[in-house]
C-alpha cells in the first residue's frame, strides 16, 4: 500500500476532525488499496456492498439498471467516500452498480472493521459523523447539477469534477442528465462550433 494515499486520507480527514494518530494505527492494517482500469465493475448489481471506499485518484460512477442500460446516478472523485449507501447500511443486496469512469485508486475499508473501530475508539464517531455529513452535501450538489439539465449543468459538472470531460462517455452523460445520447453528441458538436 502506498504511503502517499494513507497520508492523503489522514490529511483530508484531519480537516474534518482530528483524531489521535494511534486510532489510525488500528485502521491502516485493515485498509486495502485497489487500482482499477476505466470501466471496471467494482460492485455488481445483485450483491451487497460490504466496504466503503476512499477514492484517491480518478472517477467512479454509481449506476442503476434501467432496462438494458445502466443509468448514471452519481459521480465521485478524489476524497469522496464511495459505496452503495442502502446496501452498505442495511447489509442487503441491491441492484445498484458501482464502476469506474476512469482509471482509479481507492482504499477499501470493510463495514465490520468500521463497526469494531467505532466501538473501540469512540473518538472516531465524530469523524464518522462529519464524513457522513460531507457525503450528504456532495451527493446533494451532484444531484442538483443533474437536475439543471445538459445545457445548464454541463459546464458546472466539469468545474465540479476537473478532468471528467476526457473520461466520461456520452452515454453516461446522457443518462446523468436524463437525455438521449444523440442529444449529448449534437450539443457537444454545437459547443465546438461556438
């Protein structure tokens, strides 16, 4: 496991709430660093999500099956916590799919280890609460961009997620904004003409 990703996570979390370094000594051995290529299935539909993921590099999408296609519901970038919230919290199987939009690096942490950590180190409870609040804020911001639609939301989405434009497919953009792929293609073509 690369130390730079551990340091990145700790520095990020210290901005939310500083916990004693000894607490992280309990966490680090349990973390698993994962590298995945673009379009890699991270959590298939029809399974339970039993880990949270601290995203270090790249972009991940949360998708839901819609007929034959996957509809992009949410987008994550570095410092985001990625999981299927319903499945993770309930332990139940869900149809939600998590896959990489670009090449990614993330740190996985099992929910069983999280529960044990919170039990043994109550000081992590406040950090967990602040992380949950940040997850909620970021999720809300992404959903508000999607509701703006393609014409008003595209530029804002690209500002919110620098580097996403080169990685995201027209099909994923279309499902995110609730339009047809051809609409995205025409709109992007018209952008080039301006």
